[in-house]
C-alpha cells in the first residue's frame, strides 16, 4: 500500500522525507515570525501613545511658563484673547453636555439591551441590533447639523428663551449618539450571565421581568456600569456636535438653555482660526488637550476598576 501510494504521488521515500522537512522548516519560520510581528505592533502602539503624551506635556509646560497654574485651574473666566485662562468655564460646559447625554443614553441604552437580551427572539435580535448600531456609524458632523436644524427648533417651541446655540440640544444628540455603545456593552454583559441563573429564578416562580431586574442585572452590574463609564468618556471627548450646536461662548454656568463651550469645542475654534504659532493662545490648545486627556483617562481607568472589582465569576 505504501509503495503503491508513493508511485501514485510520483515521489520516492527519500523525496517525501525531504519535502516534509521543508514543510516543517517553513512552519517553524512562520511560528517564529508571527510573535515578533505581534510584538512589533504592540510596541508601536505604546510608542505612539508615548509620543502623544510627550507632545501634550512638553507644549503644556511651555504654556504654564507663561500662565499661572493656579489661575488656570481656579478662574472661571476664559478669554484667551484678553489673557484670561480659567478652564473651569470649559470644564463646566463639558460636564453639562456629558450629564445631559448620560441622562438620555443610560435609560435608552439599558432598555434596548434588556429587550435584545431578555425579550427579543433571535430573528428580531438579528434584525434590530444592526439597525441600532447604524447610529454609531453616522458621522458626528451629521449629528451636529441634526441638533442645530431639527432638535433646537423643536425645543424652542417647548422652552421659551432657548438660545439658538445651546447645551441642551447638543447634549441630547450626543446622548443619542452613544446609545449604541451603552446598549451593545450592556447586552454583552447581560449575555455573559449563565442561563442557569435565569432558569433557576423562573423555576422558583419569578416572572421574566423579576428575573431580569433581580437576577440578570445584578449579575451583570460590573459590565453595565463599565459601559456607562466608557460612554461618559466618549461624551466628554465629542467634538463636532458641540462645536456646531452648543456654540462658542465659554461661561461658568450649568444652564443648559444657554450657549456654552466645551474643551473640544475650544480646540476646534482655535485650530481653525488665525492663531500664530508659538503664541500663548496656541499653547493653550495643548493645556486644554492635556486636561481633556486626564478626564478621559480617569474614566477609562474607572471603567477597568469597576469591571475587575465587581466582576461575578461563574
């Protein structure tokens, strides 16, 4: 049988041995090469991050050589063209947008996740989930003009004295934009809960709603809260929606009906304006960017801590 098979292949035993050696040699080469390529990719990501940090910090130190750190973090008046650098005005605008967005995104996102995870059939889930995730693929500039030309006129009919540029409409649309993130991550967390817990609760007489509220959600709480933190980080860093719909009036105010400016909105304003290189206003972009980086870093670290600290293992 062996000799007839070798004759059919047209190879002698020695030739087949040599062929197997060459094949094993190629496989061994690939096995050695792939880990090195993966390490190179990981190292490149770290180097890019370090490069960004170096750029931000070096330019920020240059800015603080000209502007007092105490004034920067304690003053509530921001007008760089008049040498006033109180970032609390930009921080308050950013937090106003973020809080408004989370008020919209958390109920809608969690409700969507509960329906998709616990109530929808496989056919309905396969149909609705891609439609929901389409929201994540819409360009943010489109969201911005949607807020400006549709949401603001609607709110103006309900809220007298609403400014054309305002934090409320921008915050609502940012919330709509991050609904898919909250819904997707929350559904993943709920889907990771073993069906044994659901079956046990229903065997004891619990309804589907009681099982969801008292068993599934507590078991998936770490992932759900982590999704909130990541969505908040996304809302803090949103740029085009707030630049278009929220205005460019930095003020230390928590009135959502007024025009405000966020940290990202200021960066866009200065980056697209006539600002000379090396001026204090130019370096202020990096100081604001570093502050924004710290905010998003804190939210990401918080999400990781919550995910690890309250994770349920089954």
